[in-house]
C-alpha cells in the first residue's frame, strides 16, 4: 500500500505563499490597468479624431464697443404745481397728452380772486378820481395865487405913490401869502394822491397776478407723463398736479466702468438696446460725460442721446448702450468663442492636416462677438473648438474631425 507524504507544517514566522502572490499581483494589476488606459488614451489621441466645430478665418468688419446700463431720461422736465393754495376746478390735460408752451393745463377755483380784483379795481378808480380832484384844486389855487400876486403888485405901486393906504397893502400881502399856502397844500395833496394811486395799481396788479395763478400753464412744448390730481382736490404750492417732459431730447443715463473713460468722448456713435426689445438696436450718440465717479461701484454716468425710439417707451425704463470707440471695416477677425487662453496668453487651435495645433495670437480691436487678429493667423485657416455632446478641452496634436 502506497504511503501518502504528509506536508511539512507551515512556519508562522515565514509569509504564507498565497499572501506573497497577492502582494505582488495587486501592484502589477494596477500597472497593467494604467498602461492599458495610457495606451487607450494614446490610441484615442492618435487614431480616434475628436468631433469639433470649425470656423474659417476671413476678412470682415470689427467694431469696438463700450457697454453701459442705464435708464431713459428726459433732459428737460417739469412738475406742474400751483403757486397758490386752492381747489382744482378743472383739469384740461391728461396723461399722454401733447401740450404746447403757454397752454392751460388746469384751473383752480377763481371766484374769490375775481372778487379781490374787482375790489382792487374799485380802489384804483377811487385813487385816480382823487388825483383828478386834487389836480383841479391845484389849478384853482394857482389861479387864485396869480390874482393875489397881481393885487399885491398893484397895492404896492399905489402905496409907493401915496394913493392907497397901508391897510390896503397889508391885505394884499395877506392874500398873497394865503394863495401861496393854498398852492403848497394842493401840491402836497397831489403827491399824496399819486402815492395812493400807485398803491392801488400795485394792489390791483397783485390780485390780477393771483387770479392769473389760478391757471396752470405749460412752460414748454412737451408730453404729460403723469397726472397726480383730480378736480375737487385741494392743492398747495409745491404739490404735483402733472408731470411734464420735453420730447425734443431724450437720452439714456448709463453707468459705465471708469476703466473705459479714456476711450469715450462726446459725439461718438452708440447703439441703444431696450430691455423691452432685446433683439432691436436703436441709433444713439454720446451727449456728455459725467465728471463724478461713484466711489463704491467705480462707475460714472454717460448720457447717450437717443436719435430714434421704439413705438412704446417710458421714461425710466432700462436699456443697455454700446458706445463705438473704434472701427475697422476689413481685417482678420476671429469669433470670441474660438480663442483659447494658455498661461495668460491668447491663442487658437487650428486644424492642421486633421490635427489640432495651438497658435499664439496677437489681438487688436475687440467687439462683443469678434476680435481682430493682428498676428498668428492667415486668411483661410480654420480654427476649431470642441463640438458634440462632450465638450472637453482639445489637446495640442489631437486628431480632429469637423462636424
């Protein structure tokens, strides 16, 4: 009968053979997987082209613009307010009405002021009648004085000739002095009457002005944008009845970053895009630049005159302005989305024989969509960017396939 050998007992101080196998197998497996992945990646880069979107470099226009956000404002506006307190009797203009300078927009109750004017007119008539009366008195006293002067001269001559008595000369002298006193009193009465007439005229003018103030007039040609009161309301000086703007000059007061200040000046062309019509651009022009910067946002105001307006607009509505600072009608341009930045330097990936090759670029004028290329590309070259559902970054030298 054969004898079965018995294995020698395992020494606990030595590692078990199976654990040695596992210890060496795991690192080897990891290396193998890494090598497989590297090989797959290398194969992919070399033989499996990435789907890309391409663009052919060509000559085209490029416009540099500075963007700002603001609101539509009227250069000239006014709050129509009464000068006196009163009750609104009539509203003659409403919101969205176009009005002309001097047009009556509203009326206050003027019954009391008409009575005041009538009383003032009566006072003025009385003062003028008094002036006429005292002037008549002056004429009479002058005539009396003239006669007293003649009597005095005659009595003096007769006295010198010893024909008349001294008493007759004394009476003539007394009559002359009375006549002179009456004339002085008449002249003083005329002065007083004239002053009363002037006072009555000023009182009349005051009440007429107050009566005129019951009519609220338009200070300029414009558009009523807001109505704040109705007939029957009691209004006081300073309270708003209507708000009026001039439509001769409307502009966007836009906030622009202070870093763009050096490139801006009055008269530059601009595009205005209202948020109510984001797909439309309206013509504008820089009217003036602000001279004060907000110390928190570091922005300053630029007023852009709106040359044309949409069919529906409102003062205070938001809009973006794009101010043209430079323009080239024909130059090499590249869309912004094809620019690739590496280590702070701009460049682009070019399709060179089916492989992506990165080229450093020198850039010029920049617009919202395109950028001028001054160096680095030639007309006709095709730049690429990742396409398809997976938009990972392209690697220099990677095979590409334009979709």
